[in-house]
């Protein structure tokens, strides 16, 4: 039975605290350098004096190399060192034997081939080297290094035909681009232009890249073959077609023509490229085109380039977000400036095809102006009335009128039909609009149209329909009455105002009453206007109504011959102020009462002759005090205190003793027990309220 293997004991470190003196790795290396601990003494030099000693040395050395190879034949450095040592001993045949053995061991190793061939060339064994290179490129034809070395050797031996033959063998394997360029440079060194051209012809089809076609064209240009260079560029454009063409080919082509002073050709190339290339691959093309026009073009040419660039930018914007209607507006404005009707119509059709994604009016507000601009262009610029009419009808059919509508479209269409002398069609359109989606703007637009046509009976009918649709609209009542007044029918206008003020719901009643009063004042019906003020005060006790009433009394004329109108007006206005003050005091509206007293004070100051009345008003002016009151939430919870401003009127102060007397009488009555508990609680509350005030 085997015993279990014991694990070695690990020394336990009792004190794990850091040492007082810390030693770093840098310090250890520095000390080792200072002490020369890593420097080994050089081996002793051995001097060989006779052939026997040399033979013995060589035998021992060869035995060492052979032992190393027997240990591991796959270590390439052993073979290389062995062969190079034999070469140093001038044993070329032995070295060649070692290289051959190494190749038998690992014939795919590139280093062995290179070192082997280098030895043969160094020792001027040309045929051996040529044979070796031939074997190498046959076994591994994809190793370009062999071909480079082979051709270089043949060229150094001035064997141009042999080098060309090697190049041709190499090109049959369709190598990388640099190999073809090396072949071209080889032919150019010997002035073989036609051969170099033939190589380029094969090269651009083996590696069909734009840069290679450009190199071919520049080769032709550099050797003075201008027509040949132009032909290469044209062939390149045809070769790549519209699907695989790149902007750098056109830029190179244009710069070539620019160098030949063919500026018209340059413009044609740039325009062709901009028309056939995708818009997202023309940024550098625009830059080059702009630079060319700034250097050689006129004002029109520069503007043409800028317009083309802006078109490209707008195309990018609308492609990224088709519902960006502001970009469409800018794009259409640019297209319209050029004046191409077909392109303008095509762009408008593309723009209006992008219907908003949701049936909400906010999304349609900008979109609807595309239709308006389209219709205006067809009417004013293209002068195609039938097409304009069709645009308006298509737009109206597109809008979901049950959810929302655009009164502007209906009115613009009606105005267009009037300009086209189709009055009945315009009225029919507006009537259909009012029937489908009655809107205030539609009614007003239709009424304005009939007023311009002096069709007042139609206006009356429209106003009646308008008021049936919205009887609470005060502006409509006022406009209707204003129309009747302009027509001279004051009784009808007054009846309209009477119907208006009797409506139960009005959006701006104060505006309507003011218009009614101004109407009566303008007619000189002072008594009727005063009655209107009285009727209005029965409905509301607003301080501005009282102030307007007082101002009205000051401005009327009573027709007194002795000039006593002013005194009478002052008395009437003062009476209104007194009534207003008393009414607002009863209502307890302190802020309104303060505004009234300030207006009354200013009024009395204007009457410089009556200081007693002014002092009377000043005695009524309140004083302003600051008070604190509790803040109570909606749930009845107290949330703290806040400071407010309050007004104390002298008239209220004078009435306080009477309030105290009444409170004392109630307390005496409660003490007698003649009232119930509820009355007692109310009296106590009233008393505390009076005391606080």
C-alpha cells in the first residue's frame, strides 16, 4: 500500500509587518550593475597554428553542430549557424549540402531559402542561385519576396530579358498591386513605354480599383500622352458605371482637365458627377468644384456651384426627416429661383406626399402651407388655372374636416375662384365650408366677401346664420349692428343690440354693453344711454361701470343756453360717485371701493372751485394696515400665518359704537334666556368679530 505523498512544509511568516528599510526592484538592478554581477568573462581565444589542429577543431565543431541537429532538427537556427560556419571555413560544398539537408527537413521555411540563395550570390555562384530561385518560386509562388530577389538578381546581372521573363512568370499568378508597380518601374528604367502601358492595361483589370486607373492616367499624362490619359479616364468612368463609381475619380479627371486649361470640360465633368453620384458621396466633389469656380469661373458659375451644394444639403435633410416641412420650404424656394417648371412641380409633389403621421392640427399647420404655396405658384407663376383648382380640391379632400379644418384654405380657394370670375363656384365653396365645418373665420371671410360685392341682403342672411351658430359671440353682434348702422337702419341696429344684451351667455358682455352705449351716444340719445347704464348696473356692480357712468355724465351736453352745463354735469357725476360708494360699501368690496374713491378724488381735484367737496372725499379715504391671518388648506388643516393688507374706512369706524350697542343688547337678551343656544353662539361670534375689527 502506497503512502500518501506529504506536502512540503511552507515556512510561516510570523511578523508580516513591512520592513523598516524597503528595497525596490530598481535598487536591486542598480546594485547588480554596479557590482558587475551579470557580466561574464569572455571566452579564451584559441590560436590555430597547423592543419592538424585546424582539422581537429573543425571535427569537434562539426560534431557539436551535428549533436544539436540530432537533438532537435526543427530548430532552424541550428541549420543556419551550421551552414554559415561551413561557409566561413570556405567549405562551400559542405555548406550547400547542409542547406539542402535543411530544405529536405523543412522546405516551406522562407528564411532557409533566402539564406541559401544569399550564400550562392555572395560566392558568385550565379547558376546555382538562379536554379535555387527557380525552385523557390516553383514551390512557393505566393511568396513575393522570392520574386523580388530573383528579378533584382537578374537585373543586377544585366540580364534584362531574363528579368522580364521572371516578371511575366510572376504576373501569371496575379500578385498584389506593388508587384505590378515594380514591373512597370522596371520597364520604365529601360525606357520601354509601350511595354509599361501594356502592363498597366493588364494591371487595371486584375486590380480594378479607382486609384489604379488614376495611376494609369497619370502615367500617360507624365509621358506626354494627353489624349491617352483622357481616354483612360473616360474608360474608367465607363468601366465602373453609376453603381461603383467614386468621387475621387471625377476629381482626378477634373484636375487633369484643369491642368490642360479645359475649364468647360471641367464643369461638364463636375455636373455629370453630381447628377450620377449618390448625394451622400459628393462632399469632396462639391469642395473641389467650388474651388475651381472661385479660381476660374464667373459670378454665375460660382452661384451655380453654391446652389448645387445647397440642393445637396436640403436633399440630405428631407431624406433624413421627410416631415421636416421647414426644410422643404427652403428647398422649394431654392428650386423656384432656378425657374425649371418641371423640377418645381416634381419637388412640390414630393413635398406634399409626406402627409403628417397623425390627425392632429398641430402636425398639419406647417404642412398645409406646402399646398398653399403650390397653388399660388401654379396660379401666379405657371398661370395654369385648372391645375390650381385641382390642387385646392385635392387639398380640401385630404383634410379630415370632421376632426379639424383650415379656414384659410377655404377662403383662398374662394378668392381664387373670384379672380377666375367664377363667383357662383366661390359662393358654393364657402357655403359647403360653412355646412361641413362652421368656423368664425369662415363666416367672417364670407361676409367680407359679400360686403365687397355690395350684397348686403346676403350679409344679413350670413350674420343670422352666424349668430345661430354662435349666439354668445359678442363681436358678431357688434359687427352685425355696425353693418346696419352703416346702412342707415338705426332701429334695426338698436334691435340687434337689444337681442344681444338679452342673451344668457356672452363671451365678452362688457365689450357689447360699451358698444351699445357708444352707439346711443353717437346718435345723441343721451337719455337712452343713461338708461343703458342703469340697466347694466342692475346686472353688475363693477367699479369700472360706475366710473364709466360718471365719466359719461361729465361729457354729455344738456343744451343750456346760459352755460350751466358744466355745473349740472358735475352734480350728476358727483351723485353717481356717491351712489357707487354707498353700493360698494354695502357689498363690502374694499379694493373696488378704494379705486372708486381715488377716481372720485381726482375728479374733485379737477373742480378747483369746490374745496369742500374735495375735503369730503378725502375724509372718506381709508388707511392701509397690515394684518395676519391663518392659512387653512382645503382639508381644513391650519398651515401657518400670512400677512395681508387691509383697508379701514372712516365711515366704518363711525358706525362701530352702534355695533357695540347692538352687541351688548344681544348679550343682555341671551342672559335673560329668551333666545336659543344657536342664537347665543351667533351673537358671541358677532361680538368677537366686531371687537377684532
